[in-house]
């Protein structure tokens, strides 16, 4: 697994979490900046998923492939689901959903690194 891509995903997720939290505190709906930010986060997560799949296909990775692919699959689904729910709920609670989604991606990515390094 590429640690540079993983670091980028974590940093972007934390920044988006903070931006979403500030927007929710200000009682504003999701704006274009958050929408584009979560789209970029999804691209980064998909790139990371590609690296993981390629490494596993090449014989690398941890022994527990089910947990590994569970985290990778969950990460791929969270940003679009969060944006969909935020667009459906055009109040502060929509941006609160994005706050949770960004935080979940950061935590799942850190856990994915632990699994990859065999610390699980």
C-alpha cells in the first residue's frame, strides 16, 4: 500500500472534516467547496483502492484479506453516500453528516494502514 496516497487521504479527510464542522456550526448547507472537496477525496480513495488491489494481486498485503477489502470497500462508499445525504438534507445537519463522513474516512484509513502493516 502506498503510504503517500494514504497520508494524502488522511490529510484531505481531516481538512474536509474541519471545514464541514465549521460550516455546520455556522448553520449553513453544503456549498460547492465541500462538494468538490469530497469529490477529490473520492478520487484519492479510488487511487488508493487501486494500489491496494494491485499490491494484493502481486502477492503482497496482510493475511486477512477479508478485513482489508472490507475497509477499502467501505472507504469507497462513504464519500458519495455522505454527499448524497447532505444534498438531501439542506440544513446544518447535512454538513454534520459530511463531518462524520470525513472523520470516518480518516479513521478507516489509519486502521487500513495498521492492517496493512500487520499490527491488527
